[in-house]
C-alpha cells in the first residue's frame, strides 16, 4: 500500500504540472483558511483529492491484474 501511495503522490505531482491544470487560491467555506485547489476544466480538486483518485485507481488496477 505504501508503494501505491508514493506512486499516487508522484502521479498527482506530474498532473498538477500540466499546462491545462490551473492552481487557484480559495477560501474554505467552513473557515477562514485559504487552500490551493487545482482546476481541470470547470472542476476544482484539492491535491488530496487527486492523490486519492490515483491511489484508488492503482488499487483497482491491481485487483484486475
């Protein structure tokens, strides 16, 4: 699992460096904290969301292979 998490983080880092992914500073709706979200098209994702997506995809791919 640790190797999947490390790979998921590396994949997320590579994704956010893509020219089509734009970082935006946002205020959290539930506090005064400012967070960075990444927009892909019209949808905003946190870095955590992106890592989680890749980790789940890696887990599913190992189940099928």
